[in-house]
């Protein structure tokens, strides 16, 4: 099997850079966090609306929202007693699209192997 050539410039990352990238991927490694990001793609929502949409408890969703906010994926706004979250880094969707496209291609190849 021939490996695809990368079109990007090869640059060696520093240890600190590798740690930062790994930390961002760790944040994205939880399916609940991905569900939250997917839901918030349509716009700002309250914590209770997010919890209902992802079918989870408010304390559980709040824990994940805090992690996503600390990772700069989300922004937080408070209006009285209600807290709202919105996407803070829209580039996350380009990354998700790239990963999903790759998975679809791999799955399609896998299926054709067994026909």
C-alpha cells in the first residue's frame, strides 16, 4: 500500500509544542464534549438547553463545558442566573470535517475489500 505524500511543510515541533497539541487533542477525546461542540455549532445556548440536547445531567455537562472553555474551544457569558456558551474557536469544525472525511474514506475502502 502506497502512502500519501503530505503537502505540508515538514517542521519539527518543540517538546512544549507537542505537549500543547496533545492537550488539545485530549480535550477533544471525549464523545460528550464532541456532542456539545456539535450542538453549539448552531449558536449560543444555555447550560440547561445544552444538557437537554445532549441527554445528560447539568452537573456532567457543566464539567465538560468548563474543560472546553479552559481549552479556548468555548466562550462563556452570564446573564443573571443563566450561563450561556458559544463556540470560541470555529477552526474546530474544520478539524472535525477533516477527521470525518478521513474516516469515511477508510470505511469505504474497508467495505470494498470484502465485496
